[in-house]
């Protein structure tokens, strides 16, 4: 009677809410003797259906989980005689056929001989939390696969203790330690800096204050190598670690030391040569009469003669001239550049050195011309003839124009990044799906006890191919956004193909085909800026075709790229419907957009700037081919 009152109390307490109370008989299939009314939300079956045994509990447990649940009940209640236990999450099938994950907390009710009479417990729906947990586990598996097989040396470090948590195969090969030995080491065992210095750098990496470091590291054989380390904080299972990528730069550091030594020797030789040169400034006396340039004669850097304009440009008085070293006022990029230029100059001939600034007033810019000369009477004196021309106003205008241009280039690049990220997502989707299927296949083979070395190697080889494809895709993406350091000759076709590697899958998904024809040719300029200009044109064509596809569902987009090696030209045409005639004359002006939905109007303007910087012209017109109208862009390089 007392037990029944407790059940009535439970039924009253758990009328609503996520917690469902069950009382099972210790009989085959665990028939339900009592359950709270809110069971209908969990299982779809009413409490009355359970009590009338129209359904028994074992029938709703997912067939793949049933044997495990039975085994847990047998171990916990019959063998260990536990009073209470918690099942591992398992699935149940609702009356509607829907499968959900539940958490089961059970209490065993025993007689005086420790025989199980009943089981009482409560169930919770944990489907959302469990699936999220499985997703996290899957992501961790992918991450650690990438980590283990990457060609760069990688370490995972506990920032609190400095202990090395894991090292990939490349790190083991570089340092000469086995993986098990690595996990017994601390970062202090590798780094030759003091413990305090290492802790400071780990804290910088952990708090994102700094992520690049250069250290001397000791290998297993005792040798010291200079390495550069890129470190960042990562989180694994709610704990923060440092993820470090290590590159061996020993040869680079040694080369820099050798170059520094050579530069010092060259400087000494240059000074020796300069001491043998003497004055020929009398040939240029007439120049001192004019007021356009600042003119002076230098002996060992000191001004021994000058005109009023030079004093004005440098901001000094005539009384102070004898105490002033000219090179203390002028800011060069490096002294080595200045000395090398002077050494290479011809006597009796002016040479343009470089644009320079005034040290105490960096807003002042000059063109510096300089000439060494020989006066037979003064062989051991260092004589230089210098001319300064003020270009501060010109530089200020250039700076303002450059800032405007950089701002527009930055906006264009941000748009390019968005487009490229979208393309990258299309590139990655299929390989990631393939990797997921491979992992599931290995798991199925393991569960069926059919996993052997041959099967595993075959799947892993294929997985590595997919990972290499992803890695190459990232390299293409990274190269696309690499900043060009200098102009160079490059193949037009190669750069177009490189760009299409990023865009191809995205375009194919939008039913857009790219056709390339004609003969390749080379041009001189910045390859990545050239690709950004092409990207703006291709994005305009893509958007025009997508607008057509909104009106014509099965419309097939075509973008053709034709190279003419004889004319040094590129023609890019599409079948997207063309550009409005009233827009065509001003298509390359800023803030003029061709899109139906409002655009920035900067893409083609930036393309126009880039193409002109590459010594080329760009034109645009509408064309009709096979009864389909579209736009054509022609880029013609000036030979």
C-alpha cells in the first residue's frame, strides 16, 4: 500500500516536464508496471497503453542498441548487484517511427536474497546534446588526421606546464624522438632559452599578443637548429592548448649572417675607394647661382660649400653649416644602398640616387642627385657634389591618391575574398563527404570484424589523396591572395587557369561553363593584381548569367576566354544578356554598377586601374552570338 502511494505521488509530481518515471518488472522484455503520464511526449505511447502492455519496453529500444542495454542490465543488477546505475546513451523508436537518444538512470529493487524484483528509473530525451557531441567527436577526428599527416612539424603543448601533449610524424622525424618519448618531454627540453623566457612567450601566444617566434631548438642528437614557430591557442575538450607549427630556418639564419659579414667587408672596401676620390666641384660653380635646387659640396659628409636654397631646404643657418653632417639630415632607406650607389657611379656624371626624406621633418621629400669627382691637388679628401630638389607637394598628392586607391583595392579584395571563400566551400564539399564515407566504411568493417591491413591501407590511401587535394586547394587559395612583391614576366594562360581552379566548381554548380581558346603569351606586371582584375570581370559575367537563370530556369551560362598572342589581347565574353546601353560609356567609372540588385560599382573601376597599371587598355561592348546577347571585355597590352 505504501509503495502504491509513492507511485501516486510520483505521478502527481511528473505530470509534465522532460523527466519520465518507469517501473519495470524483472521479466523478459521488461513489461511496464507503472509510468508517468508525460511518457506520451517521450515515446508517443500513452501511459494506459504501457500499463495494459500493448507495448513492452524492449520493443522500443533500437535493435542495434538492445543487446548492449540487456548486457548492462545483466552486469549491473545480476552480477554486481548495484543499487543504482546509469546506462550509456541509447536510442528508442517512438510510436511515430522517429528515433531519439535517451539517458536512462535505473534503480534495482531486490528482495532479502538479493534477487531483482523490479527496476525503477527515469528517462530524459538527450537527442540534441548527443548529436552535437557526436559532431564534435567527428570534427576532432578530422583535425587530428590533418595534424598527424601534415608535412610541417607540429606540436600541441599545455601552456600551463609546458608539457608536450602530442607531436605529429614530421616533428618526430625532425627532432629524432619517438611519439611516446615526445609525450614525456616538456617544451623546455627542446628550447635552449631560459624557462622564464619560454613562459613569457607561451603566455603571449596564449593571449594572442604574439604568434610568431624564433628560437634555437635542441634535437635528440644534441645538435642545435634555428626554428621559426607559429603558435596559436586552440581548445580541445574545453581545455586550452598551444598549437605550434615549426619550420627549420637554420640555413636561412646562417646565410643572413654571411651576407651581413660580406656587406660589412664591402662597406670597408667602399670607404677605402672613396678616400681616393677628390673634388671636381669647380666644374659646377654656375649651378650655385640658381634658386630652384639646393646645391652643396661635401667633404667626408660635412657641407663645405652650399647655396641659400640648400640651407632653406635643410632648415639650417649659414653659421651652423660647418658643424653639420649632411647625411645626419637626410633619411635614406639604408646606408648600404647609398654607399653601393655611390661606388657604382661614373666620375664627372650626375647620378640619381633615390627619393629621400628630411629626418626632423618626414613630410619633406626630395630628389637627391650626387656626383663624386677627382681634384688632383686633394687626393685623400672625400668630395661629393649634391643637388636636392623639393618634391614634397608632389609626394603629398601621390600619397592622397595612393590612399584612395588602396582603400578601393582593399574593398575590392574583401569582395574577392567573399567570392573565393564561396568557391573554396564548393571545392571542399565533395572531398569532405568522401572522407566522411571512408570513416563510416572503416567503422562498419570494424563492427563486422572484417577490418584487415589491406582494407585499411586502401581506404587510408584514398583518404590521403582527398586530404592532399584539400591541401592543394588551400595552396591555390593562399597563392591567390599573396601580395605581389615585384613585377615579373608571367604567362597569361597559366594565371587564368590558376584563377579558374578556385572558381570552376562554383561556376559548374551554377550551370556555367568556361571555354578557353587561343595561344598563350607573356606580359610584365603583378600576377595577382592581374587575377583580381579578371575575377571582377568573371564575377560580373557570373552575376549577369544568374539573373538570366532566375528568369529562365534551365538557362546554360557560357563564358569564353580567347587569347590572341599576336595582338597581345584577351577577350572575355558571356551570354548573360549584355549591359544596358546607357551604362556602357561610363562602365569603368567609380560607383557605376551593372547589377540589377544594387552593387558597389567599384569592381570594374578597380579593374580599369589595375589594367592601366599593367600598360594595357580595356574596352567593353555588347555582342550577339547564336541568338544570345552578352557582354564582351577586351584587354589589350601595349608592347
